[in-house]
């Protein structure tokens, strides 16, 4: 799910979902789609909508206000992506799986992974970077779940420098 959200680099590009062919290659490379999955243009738009809805929810995990539009978009897409309970290939683990094997099944897989993350407690550790130019999805490994940025060296430094400069401007005016 984290890789799915990070299929676009918000700051620099590229967006792996700019075309159906590019998206199919990305999904296949990441093990989300088999050889027979051929996304249509509406599928591509739905994948982007799901990706951005998930990103908005990950922003919420990092302190942003709830996004009702993201929740509505996720619900709208999920309605056409059935998930069922089933065993894995080894028959040893019961979990959520897509009911379909087409592109709807791919989106259902992403949704099932998200639901599993909620149930196993890892969802709250998945966050979108607070740096508005970045918004990279990352897993917060800190003990107190207090990480704000995907990288302290890049995004954290930017934010701290911005705060520092704003403080200097305020001092100069005063």
C-alpha cells in the first residue's frame, strides 16, 4: 500500500500512472497485477483517485484534519472492488482477498492491505510526510510514533529552516 501511494513523487515526478501501459508495468513489477490485467482509462483514473484518497488518510495519521472527500472517494471505489475472506496459496493463513482477478481485483488488493494494516495496528504508523512539497508515504518506526517527515535530513531540515526564517523575519519587524 505504501508503494502504491508512492507511485508518484509529488515533488519531482514521475507519476507511474500517467498512462494505462505505464501503470500496468508498475503494477506487474510490484506484484499487484498478473499478465492478463489490462487497465482501462477509467481504471487508471480510479487507481489515481484511490492513491490520493489513501495519501489524504495518511496525512490524517500525521496530524492533518479529516478529509471527508477522501473518505467518500475511497468508499466509492471500494463499492466496485469486492473483497472476500479466503486462505492464502498454502492454505495456512485466512485473510482478505480480492473477489475479482481484473483491475478491480488489483484495487481490491490495495484496499485489503489497508484493512489488514488497520487490524494489525500498523495503519497508525503509516503517514504522509508533513512537508507539503513531498507527501511521501512512510512508516513511522519511532518509539512514540512522533515522526513527522519521511526524512529528517531533507524534509525535516526544510521545515525547521522555514520556521527559523519566519522567526527571523518576525524579530526583524519587531
